[in-house]
C-alpha cells in the first residue's frame, strides 16, 4: 500500500505586494503591527517575495497620518533635556525618524524588482525592527503625556526616498549608508545626555535602536557594494558621484568611527571622514 505524499501548496501571498500595502497604511500603529506580522509570516514561508513581479506604483505614497505637521527643519525648535517637555520633544523627533524608517525600508521591498531574494528579506527585517523602535518610543512618549503627532517634524528622510526612486544603487548609497549612518554618530551623545538627565528608560531605548541600526547600515553597505560589483563600479568614486547627483546632505562630525567600521565602512572612507572632522575643528582663517 502506497503512503500518501502530502501536497504542499506554495503560498499565494506576495510579501512585496503586502509591503506596499503596509507602506500605504496611514495609521502609524496599524502600520507597525502589519509590518511585524508580515515579517513573521515571511520567515515562516507564508508569504514569498516574488522578485520578478512588476508592481505598479500607486499615487498615495507614503501612507502617514495628518499629524505631525511637517515643516522646514530650521523651523523646529530645540529644547533642553533637563525638562520632561524637552525630553518629550526629543522622543517625538526620534519616533518620527523611526516611522519614516519603516516607510523607507518598505519602499525598498516593493519598489526594486529583479534583486536577489535576500535583498527583500533584509529590508523587510529592517522594516520590522524600525516598527519595533517606533512602538517603544510611542509607549515611552505616552508616559510623558504625549502622542506621536503632538509636535511638528520635517520630511527630509522621505524626500531622499523620492529622489532615489528610480535607482536602487543610489537608494542603497544615500539612505542606509548616509542618512541612517548619521544615526550611528548621533545616538551615543543623545543617550549620554538622557543618562545625565536621569532618564534611564529612554536611554535604554536608544541602546536598542543603536544595536539594530548597526545591522541596518551593514545591510545597506552590503547591497551597495554588491551592486557596485555587479556593475563593475568603484564604490568610492560611485558614492561621491551619487552624493553630488542626488544632493545628499553634507556629512558633519563628530563621527562614530568604531560603529562605522563595524558596519563595513573601509579605512579609506573612515580616513575621509576623519579629514572632514579635522577640517571642522580648525579655527577660521584670520
């Protein structure tokens, strides 16, 4: 008697399509939960990435709530961390960064067809971790009596996403290894100031964010170098050209050289950053 062979049907769910739907979601908490659920489903094989599938771009990207009000960065006020209100403003700014980071990672998952499957798995993982960060910050913000949307914010992160929408190489160069890498530099001093203010709970959230952001920038560096290798391009000159072409923000110190080395920046890149830091510290000519 022949034993029955179970028939395994491939999941019909496309993780890239569902990533686009999560990107379109306007409610931040719903978005964060959907992303984490989608990542878990993809890990368990309940959704596949379908790298070759062409997906048409809708007109309503990205999905985000009516608040916070988006203003020019120069219009954002700064407050000290010694007051609870000042720390709430900081936590809100961090939550806004993490919310945008969810959208940036989701956009990489759905937009760029024809990449290796690992590319989509990497960026969906990033989106899920950014959703976790956002959730931690929203909970902490509530403990200060505030919610996401209570303070104005800026749109610089998504602006770079828009500029690089047609070029996966530029996206990898200028979002993870430029914008997110700035977080590697900024997080330790912010954490230290929170600790100094006695806000150990908020400082602990910064520890989680920095730990995960190291992995995110490492992913960006890996795919940037992969694409350079595929195209026979020199990573150093290519990065400089892309930064000029897409008007990337100028890098300013201080730099977290240890973290940048850990995420794959090579010694030539670190030496260039050291040169920038040294130039900034020089007194102006008389």
